[in-house]
C-alpha cells in the first residue's frame, strides 16, 4: 500500500452570493462557481420562510418569493427601491437599523420578534434572524434576514392565557403549577413537532440506495440520536466508474442543522465531478461561508475512488481508517482541516492510496468514537481502531454489524446525543 500527500490547491477569487448589484466585479473563480450559485439560489427561492438581503443602512436588495407572498406582493415585485420603512412599522424599522444590524455586526447574528408590514398596511407578527454578509476581504458587505410567521404561536399563547383565566379561583400555588404545566406541555409538543420535522428532513437528504460498483463492496449505516444531529452521507458515480463519497456532520441539532445539510447536499451534487476532493472541500467551504450560517459549520470527509486509487481529504472529521489485507494492519488517514464554512479560503490536504483486493476503508462520524458509557468514559479512537482491525477482513455489512454491537455494549443502555454513521468500502 503506497501513500502520497496531495499538493495543496492554490486559492483566491471573490465569492458573494445573491448580490446581483456586484456583477461587474465578478472575478474568474466566482465565474467558475456559477452552477453552484444556481443550486443555492434554488434553495432560497423555494424556502418557505421570508429570506432577504439588504445593505447595512437598511436598503433592500433581494426578497425571495415566500417573503413577497407574506407581504402580499406579486412575486415579480422589484424591492431594490424599498427601505426598512417599507417592510416594518416605523418603530420596528428603527429598531432594525439602530439595534439589530449593529448587534449582528458585533455578535454575528441578532434574533428578535417584530412586525412585517404588508402591502395593505396590516402587519404580520414574525420572528426574525439577521446575519452579516462579508466580502472576500472579510469586511461586512450587507446583511441577510430570515423571518417566520409566528401568528399561530401567538394564538397558542392566547389560548394558554384563556385557560389560566378559568383557573383564577385556584390558590396562588395551584395557579403557578397550572401555568408551568401548560407552558411545559406546549413546549414539549413544539419540540416533538420540530424533532419529527428534523428527522424527516435528515432522512430525505440521504441516498435512496447504495451505488453498485464493479470494483467495490459498499455498506452504510446511520442511527439518528435522541436529539437528531446533522450527520449526512452521499455518493456520486461517474460514467467512467469514478466514485465520490462524502460523509459529514453539521454542528447543532434539529432544523438548523438540517438546513445546513440541505445546502451541503446541493453543493456536493454540483461539485462532485471535480477531480480533486480537497478542491471540492475548498469550494464548498467558501460558498457556505458566504451564506452567513451563524456559528454553524459542516465537518466532512471527501473520498474519490478510481481504478485502484483512493484519494481522501478531510475537514474536521474523525480520521478514516484503511485496512491493508496483505499485512493485516490498519492505518489512520491523518488529515487535519477546519470544518466547512469557517473560513472562505482554507487550503485542504489529501492523501492517496494504492489499494488491492481485500483492502478496506472505514469512514465514520464522531458519534461513534465519542460514545459514552455509564462511567462517563468515551469510547475513543484507539478502541475504534482495534474494533475495526478485529473484523476488517470480513464483508462491509459484517464490519458494520460488529461495530454497532460493540457500540451498544459500550453504551450499556446510556442514551447517546449524537448520530452514528458508517460508510465501509472493500476492494473486490
């Protein structure tokens, strides 16, 4: 088994998403990424929430169709002549410009309830989140805003208040208990709905089947945690047999992680045919950074298999492990890199392996090595390496079954709060 380190790609160029007013300043690197922009634009254009982009002084640049519909405006309406006063009552508009944007500049984001002004001058109660857009030099370039209608939430609160009126005759102590119970029930119901939505979103983004490959046996496994994390895996197989494999883990849980995974999947589908996995990671990180996900990142391992060559690049994921069937030994693929979305131009590295029949590659998310038992001990990378070495000569399905059983034995019934994902590939 031969190993060589790939050359770091050169990076550069400007990336700025959805700011059409800057088209005259587009540089060559951005031009090459225009297909990816179209994929990301599709996500924004079809998103059910209000999504907009504006300048730091409150001028509008873009509002997606859902946002225009929320305002009672036609989808072709031009918003470039609109300012904050056209979207909010005066008090809320001043709060956005004088409080919201300055706080977002300092902290990275700002979330608050507000009122969206409709075309007929009525208002819609919304929860809004503002993030800051940055240019290629890292300087604030504008802001992005997401709003969701909270009319139903306020109606629920009014129903709770009505329930409390009916128990006014109860003692103060009983009244407080009733209040806590009602709020807790509603909160639990809301979390249950969000959890189920997040689980459905996460599973819908996974491949429907494992690809059939002439030279590889492939098996996958994912177990979502109690809180639903952001694990993701995907495949792309070219006509010449080149197989690109991605396995990732978004920070956080629930719907926010699901949104980041959705954007990542779109980027993978657009970039998977690029020949160098480290360059795919660089481009993905650059685009995710420009989208302004507030303190959310995607760790990822990217691998390409062609002929008997396997090339691996990584961005903050647990090390891949390669089994050498000739020597019976296993080797960690030690590659260090920042998770995607953290920096606009991070240079990722790769390693390339010449594989032979029986050699096996194991890719995993951190939910497995970071399993805890009842004694608060973590499973750890060394134990994982040994567990894999014990069974690496077997089929991919048997390897996964062995690892899953070992994980259950280690946890001994303790609830785990992170997803567990495996992708195993063996040379036929």
